C-alpha cells in the first residue's frame, strides 16, 4: 500500500483546462522574453500554481526562476520553487529554497509543511518532525500538519504514534479522507484488524467509489479469513477499476480458499494479463492447476515463474512435488536439490527429498534426509513423525521411540504418537510401558481402539487387553 504522499485520488477532477494552462504558460514566456515579468507578477504566480496542480514541473521551474530574478526576496516564489523541486525529487535544493523562504517569512505554515517533505526524503526524520511542530505551534488546529506528522511516524513504522496524529487530524476534520485511509493501514500493521475495518468503512462511507479503499478492506477480511466478505470487496474494487491487477490476484486467492477453483484460475489469468512480470501470480496459478490435478500445466506455470525469478525457492519445491506425483522421481529429486541451494533454511526441501526417497523404497536415505530437516528445525513435527515410522519399518525400535518422544514433546495431545510408542514397546516386550501408552492414546482418541483391535486381533483372547478396551469404551 502507498503512503499518503502517493495517496491515490481515484476520482481526481481539475477545475482547470490543460490546453488553457499551456496557453497561459506561453503567454508568461512571452512576458519574460519581453522584459515584462515585474509588471505581470500576479499572473505568473497564478500560472505557477496551475503548473503545480498539473505537475508541469519543467514549465513551473522556468517561471519560478524568472519570478525570482524579478523579485529575489519574495518568500512565496522561493516556496513555489521548493515545491516544484520536491516534485522533481531534487530534495536537497528544495530544502534550501524553503530555508530561504522561511528566512523572509518565518511564520508560513505551508513552507514548514513542504520543508518537512524535503527533510523526510533526505533522511532527516527529527528535523522533519521539528518543522511540522513549528507549524503546529503557529496553527494548532491545522489538520494537514497533524496528518503529515502521522505520515512521518507511519513511514518509520511507529504506528501507535501515527494513529494518535491521524485521530487528531480527524478530530479537526471528521471527513479527512486521507487520514481515515492511513488510519486503516496503521491498524493493519498493528494487527488490530477490527479497528482497521472501522477506519476503512468510514473512508468508504465518504468515498464509496474508491477502488483502493475496497481493495484494502478486502485484504483485512482476507487476513481475518473472512473469505466471502473479502471476495465481495475485491469484486467491488474490480467493478470500479477493471485493470487493477492486485484485486484480481487477491480475489483469485480468496476464490481458491472457498473451493471456487475455476474462478480462482480465471482471476489469476486476468491478473497475469495485467501484470505479466509478477512471478507470484504464476506460482499461484500453478497451485490452482495442482488443485485441479492438472500437473503438466502446473509445471508450466511454475517454470514460467522461475524464468522471471531464477531463485524462486517455493516454485522449485512445488515443481518437484508435481514431478513426484507424476512418478518422475529423478526430475523431482533434481528440483528439490536445486531448492536446497537457494535458501539458508531448506527444511521443506529436505523433508520433500526424504518423502521421495521413502516412496521409492530408499529408507536409509529417507531417514538421513528427515534428520537434516529436524536439524534445521527441532520442532518439525511431520519430520519427526515420518522419521519414527521409517525407523519402525527398518527395525530401529529404540530410535523410533526417541522420535515418537519428540513428537509428543511438540504435541502432547497427539494420540497416534502414543499408539506408535505402544506398538514399539510391545515389540520390545515392555508390556507395562505399552499399556500406559495405549491408555493415553485411547484417552486422547477413542477411535484408536478400533485400529488396535485390527492390528492385534489376538487381543480378543487376552483378559488384560479386553479389560483395557472395556475401560476405554466411549
């Protein structure tokens, strides 16, 4: 999302005609060339203001320079030049223009506000705040000053302070659109999503035709996993601006989350047509093709995303999974190994390789790779669990017990891990330990009783186990 100096004015309309402005600029140039600048100061100042509104920076600077040659001690002319230089990203020179203007008129609020923009862009945060506070001392009820202070703190990710200033600007002007917009953004970053929605709702109440407002509200609903509500917001955003790729992308994601897979695919394709250089769109498109079971097309999408970003770790991993599902194990292994080279934490890639090795019967290799995954993340439950199961298959009972213990450490309510421990203890002849684990497994998940009787049909003749089963009947 853009900060406020890039605030998107969705419905901008000007009172001035562009062709008329060009004609006025031509007239000004004729006055200047004919030495008539001084006698036409008001007209030239008016045209410079129009140049600012239309972003005619080059023409505006030419006129401002001419104005300053005629009246070098005119504080407003120095301010004009500073604003135009700000708009052309020449912040250092702009800063000096504002200093010059303030030396002539030290109580001009607009100059302080514009000077703070130069200071902010020059990395002079404290000075920018100080400029705005000086302006505030002159006009304590000026909502623009309060808003600008909010933006400064927002850009520094000091969101609590920013919220305070945005609220003060809203107190001064309850219909301050930009303040409601930025307030929503700050609350998003503070994870106060209900308050973010309230701010965006107020913003949209004031400007219901803002495609960015509906988009931002949709993102909040998406974060809250309110997918149908997010879809409504994104669809409204698209209705207002059909070529806004971000709304198409996010509505695609929301469609996918509510199993509208074909709609998701159409949305991603539209987003990609609008922004063909975004590898994330292609990646999500690949995920959708996977969901539809179209693995060749998913692979093509992942390949295209990798062309755009040759170090796209997740795309290599996903392409590898597709090859694995298609039985192309060597290609899958190549993808997973490539993924490992692209990240400092290839935990998922090692797990994927371990699963692949397991599926083709290389159990020792599988164990080695699961161990690499848990070395990177000792709380990787899936790796520990698969490790335990693989140890059982090759008869490494004690190692299997240790792996199940790790599973229980991570999730002490996982009934199947207790059942796995029970089975190993039976094999080791540790009957009491096995019974203790069975009791815990039955307590956590009574359905395991049925699995137990299938795995051990002989229990029907054991009084001990019959008693144990009876005790844990649901």
